[in-house]
C-alpha cells in the first residue's frame, strides 16, 4: 500500500495538522542543498544536476562514509517506471566512474555552488574524519539509488520492493510531507526501507564477498581512553550518527574484535548489554558504581560530554573481555582487516584471516 504521513498536535485531544504546500520536488532539492541531513545526516553531497555521458542529468549525487555513491533522483512528475528506470540508467554510468572523475564532479559542484571545501579530499575528511585515501575507503565500490518524492504511490512501492528482493538492486524511496500550524511550517520524512538495511545491501554487493563468520569488527579510536575501556569493560563510538548507530548492531553475547586504527588490534570480548550515552554510563568502580562525572577513571574521556545532542553524543557498550593488550602490544600486521565504521560485520576473506591470526597470536580458541 502507498505510504501516507500525518502529524498530530498533542493536547486535550489530538489535532491533525493540515498539509502544506510542498507540491514541487524542486523545492526539496533547494532544501537539501542547504542541509543534506534532510535526507541523511551521514551523507556528503558532491553533485547537483550532474551531466552524464549520454547527456542526461542526475539530480543529486552523494557519498557515505565508506565512499559508496548515492544516486538521488527526484520523482517530480515522472511515472513510477520512468523515475526508477532513470535512476537505474544513471547507475549504469556511475558504476564506472573512477576516483578522478568523482573528484572532478565535486570540484565543479564546489565551484558552482560556493562550497566551503574546494576538493573532494578536503570535504570528505572534514565530513567523516578520515582521509579519502585511507586503505579503509574504497571509493565507488558500491552504490545506492534513492527516489525522493512528495507522494509515493503503490506502483512505485511495488517496483522498488521487487528490485530489492529479486533483482539485486539497492534502491530506496524517501517520502516527504509538509504541514502547517499557526503560520509555522514543518517537513516530515519517511523511508520506505530502513536506510541502514539498504546500505548493508549495497555494501554486501561490492567486490568478492563470502558468508559472514559471526564475529564483529569494532573500531576504537586512539583518542578514546583505552586503559579505562580495558579496566571497566566497554567500547565506544560517537560524534555523529554515522559512528554511533552501528553500535545498535550488537546484541548481548556477540563477540567483537577491537582494532585501534593506526595502532592495531587490542582486544576481544563479548557484549554484555545495550549501548548507553557515555555521560550516563554507570561503571563498576572499586568502591561501588560510578560515572564519568565522578572522576573515577584512570583516563579522562573528553567525548563523554553531557552538552552534546543525542545525534552527536558518545555512546558506550559494556563488554566482558576475553583478552586485551595495551597500545604497545597491539597486533598490527600487513593483511589484517580495517574499517572506519565503529562496528561492522565483514564478509571478506581478509576478515577470516584476521580472526584466525588474532586467535593464533593471543592463543584464543
């Protein structure tokens, strides 16, 4: 069935807000230019009205933190078949773009629209906190298609579901509605498919993949308090939704292998509970329970800031360690897996090699 949205004001009785005039998807395009977070807070906008080699124009292009390309097509007045076919047609061009071509697309975009950073490398590192040429980033190794609409009909929904389920194409739809209340205007959105699920589909189709071995990879930044994490049993990530929401992948009992990028692998353990904001996390101190505000930690944790919004906050997940080492004894060898995501479930031969090697080095069964 077609997606429908509504907003109600809560009071003595619910009062439904009246739909407002956002009937033209081109208005959405202008809003996205001001803030890509309207679509997804973890994307970097790199192009608008991008001319393809067959003289058609892609409405918007973006990158995620893995370097995957997102093709964003506004439905406008096109039929379901037209907008989906057009998005797939554009994908057939995007799939062959190399790093220099994508860099040129961004350079022209930045020059035309006065972006803060004039190079893709500078914009990517500023947005995601890692260099674009990092060994963890594989630019354009996968891509997603996103249809943006103010109305999503049942036919479009059926086509998108079919392509995802049976045609091995990672395509999603983002549906917007506008509302008005006492002169104030509001914009709401709804994803047809969970964007994290769609991202995982796209990533899983890139390159040589194999069955996941059930072991999670965790990235623990060097600027976080590793000795405190060892002593009190936790891992952490945050600063943006891109880094904190992957912690939701973990469930109690899951096994994680912890890497400190640039240093090496430093521990393995089992998840012991759900994620909690760092400034609210209660740990077991020698004389009872404590929080970061109680100054009980062997190292400071500057990211545990109560003033941060929930989207930008630091989050912790409790662990029961099986084995840990200090930074000086981290395992850092050529051929070991690495990734900038806080948590991921790798499906590459390199991950199998990494887990087997760490078990061997640390004598873990």
